[in-house]
C-alpha cells in the first residue's frame, strides 16, 4: 500500500474524517466510562451539563477557553508556516511576567491607558522569547521543536527564581507568588459576580484578526506558501527566513496574551501554577481546528467544556477526571489521522 496525494479534496473528503474522529472519541470515552462502572450516557450527559447546563457552568467554560484560544491561535499560526512552536507555555509565562512587572505600580496610569500597554508589552515579551529559537533555526538550522520545548523548562525555572527572590510578595506568608497587580491593571468582569472577564472578548478579536491576516494579507499568503513548500516559496521569491521570523513574532505574541489575560483578568498575580498546561493544550486545540483561526474558538470551547464538565461529572458519579485527558489525547491522535486522510488516499499496489 502507498499514500497518494489528493489534488483537490471535495467537501465530503475534507469534513467526514474530522467528524468521524470526534465521533470515535465519544465512543472511546463511553467504553472507558463503562469499564469504570458507570452508565456512559449518564457520564456524557453530566459532562455536557457540567460544561453548559447552567449560566455559571457556561461562563466557567468560556473562562477556561480564553487562554486556550490564545495558545491555540499561537500554535495554529506557527504550524501554518511549518514552524513547530511547542513553547507556548514559556511565551505565556513571559506575558504574565511582563504584566506583573508593569502592573504592580510601575506605571501609575488609568486603566484605559494601562491595559493596552500591558497587553502590548506582554506580546513583545512573548515574541522575544520565541525569537531566539526562530533565529537559531534560520541561522543555524537548529530544530525548533527541541529549542521551544526546552525553553518551557528554562523559563519556568527562571520564573521560580524570581518568585523566590525579587518578585516574591512580602505579604504572601512565604508562598512563592508575586504581588497583586493594581486595580487599574485588572480586566473588568463581563458578568458581575462571576469570573468571566473581558479577556474572552479580546481572544475573539484576536481570532478575527489572525483570520484576516492569514486570508487577506501578504504575510498570510507567504505563511501558507512557506508551509506548503518551503523550497518552492523560496524559488518564487518569497523571503522564507523573514517569513519564519515574522511568524514566530506573531505566534509568541499571541501565546503571551494568554498570560496577560490570566493575570489581569483572573488571578491578579503570578504563580508557578498559573498555567495547568495551557501551552501544550493549545496544540490540541489548533489541531482539532485544522489550523483555522476561527475554528480555534470552537475547538477551545470544546476542550474547555470537556475539562469543566469532567470535573462536575467526577463529583457526581465517581469516574476519574482523567477521562478528560484520555478524550483529548484520543481526539488529537484521531484528528492527526483524519488530516492525513483528507490529503491522501490509501492505494493498494
């Protein structure tokens, strides 16, 4: 058997494999729920109810989806140009660090001026973090998968050093966390009394902007060309190295917005557990969305709904919340296979 490229896959060929991937994920989750001694229909129903069965549940899902939209966009942008950014976690913490440094009183401005500056400063920090692996790749050919992945651990150790030293809150009772940002550096709540903040709206705007960049700009065209065939793009006169650098800057900036939104909108301070793996989960979100910026929003809501719903389900029927991790891992593996089947057909020799 061999794989034969499909020149122009039709609508059915492009949509059926991803739909089957999601359906198969549900079947696998149901089987695991049965093995755990629970009714699979009840488990899936409780996950759905826990994610969107009430106003509180729905807003919690939207709140959980906010950083996933940013990291999903960051990964989708980079992967579109075949720049394998596995370091969104480090870029997220870079954005959070810059938000705390400037938002704890360094800039005594009103919220209308301070918040945009914090967001831009966070994007700059994330972009610079990813710029180093990008330069290593275009200048020396260093594999960006390795460098971006290692940057996650390096940056977390750097954050730990700061939280045990110069950034440690003297009023934090010895806990390794920073001081809280000032009130002017906090994103307002969308619904008073609940946790959903305007970072979610910023994430939706970012998805729209990225879609416009990819579909309506020269940079977007160059990114797609470089991603499809780097040598052909270079032969056509596209500055491949410059495109990769621009892509890295945009990707790192988007991931850093996740850190900004978590600090300014939710936590108020920087801690080592600020992100429970949002940077890595962004890879799943981007792949489920097939690297489409608008579909990233839907994929992030799907992933966030599974996590939020699984917490509620676990308390109700006693099935471990690890079911959510298995569902997402299965969905990712099957989606990768689905992407392969949308682009190639299996031919018997």
